[in-house]
């Protein structure tokens, strides 16, 4: 295990060195909540924040992103021609990201980076990023990552993992990117102490044991899709939902977007904006027909996609990392853990004679 030891009193000095080579993103204390954002000069990251209000996906996939601009003024050169807005692809360090959020990028990548289709607006910023994780020593009561294919010390999707050891951080290099960041910060001094390896393993075991919330997913792949789709549970599940879309906006693995043109006089810009399957207009056709016109349709779509369609398509677990954000943020207390249990325990219902 390649580990370096970073004293906390010298940590900020290392961060300032990193700024020369990287744009820094990290959790910041905004008072009532923590926000994952670009760190400005003078701002300090709060690495003790367990889960930010919104996930760090916006560091790669902004909530609103300009794609093209154009002019309709015929007196201007190149009028009525779309011109690409070049994104910022400078190296960025996503600092203090929790392991569940790092794993979420791998889940989302299956949508944006396929053999048939590659989305440069997502792939290029992702490849320009170095992911520096912060292991979770004190998970939230709503976290269920250990039964969602993840864990508080999970290394998937990370280049470097930091472990809080009271007076210092242990930094575990996972990729060459992680080693280069350690070198940039002046932290690249390996320690070879078996006691540190054991301490890390003990911290990992203790953190995993603190996670009491669990979901069962073992039967989801075997249940017939149409049986779940037509199950009688959806009316009760959707009863309280107000289609606010909060669950989709806080979710690190939701990837839906819309593309719109915004005009001001003769100038215009084409934007890509986050969208939500919970909104009535999301599937409305130009004809006026809406295949998901009721909230039952929309709630069913959300949970079937997360917990069944994704499982069937990729055979790589559920489209959820167990961060618990949707549970904490839902204004009507809809709980994905309960719905997962209902779906996993579903038995085919007898057909009416």
C-alpha cells in the first residue's frame, strides 16, 4: 500500500501549491448547508462535511452549460451560424469527494461514454479531473452505501484517498494522477510503516460497521420487468409525491438534460441544462401527447430506471450509490430504501380471472 502522511497543520500550504497546476473544487461551509464548488482565493474547504447538499457532479457536468452561441443580426459576420463555446478543460482537482460520489461518476459514464456515442461535454472535463477522495469515518444515518455496491473507504473512481487520522491525513495513491497531485503539493514522501496499514484497515472496518441502513437488491435482476412495471405498489409509492424534482437534482447518478436556445434581441446561446424525469414536460411530445402524463407514471419511471432498467441493461448493480441525499431532501419523506425493498421482494401477482 503506497501511503504518505500529511500533517494537518501543513495541509493548507500544500493546497496553495496545487492551485498553480489545478483548479480546485471542494466542499465549502455555506452556513445552513455545504456546497461543492470551485475554491476561490481565501476560501477554505471543509473536508469534515459528510455530504454536500448537491453532489459534486456539477464540477464535471454543470447545471447549465453553454454549448453554442449565435447572432441573428445580418450585419454581423457569420450570422445565423452556431459557434461552439469551448469549455474549460484545464486540469482540475475534485478535493474531498466522498467515495460514494466518486463511484457515481463511473455509473454515469456508462451513459455518456459508450461504443456508439461519446459525449465530449462530459468526457473531456471528466478526463481532465483528478479525484481526491475523503474516506467517511462517520457516515450519515441515511447512508446505505455498503449494500449499494460502494463503501465509506471505497476506492473506485478515485485517484487519491485521504483518511483522517486526527492530527494528520493518510493519503493513499491509487493512480498515477494521484501521485502527480501529491508531488505538486509537496506531499510525495512515502511512509513504510505496517502499523499505518493496520490503522487504516481498522478505521475502514469501524466506518463500515457504523452503517446500519441497508437495502436488498439480490432479486432485482431476476424479476420480470413487466411484472414490476405493472405491480400494484406504484399508486401507494407515488401518492405523496409532488413532482418537485428535488430527488433528481440532488442525486449524483441522475444524468437527464434538456437543450434550449435562449435569445436576447439578435443574440442567442444554446444551453444544456439539467432536467428531471419528475417534471410533467419532460416527456411531452410536440404533438401534445405525453406518455407519462401522471405522477404515477413519472415516479414509477424514476425507480424502475434506478433499480431495474439499469440493472437489466448493464448488469453492474443499481444506479444508486447509497448517499442518502434524496431521503434527506424529499419534502414528503419518500424513501428509496423502502421502495427498493418493495421491488426486491415483489412476487408476481395473480391475474384477475
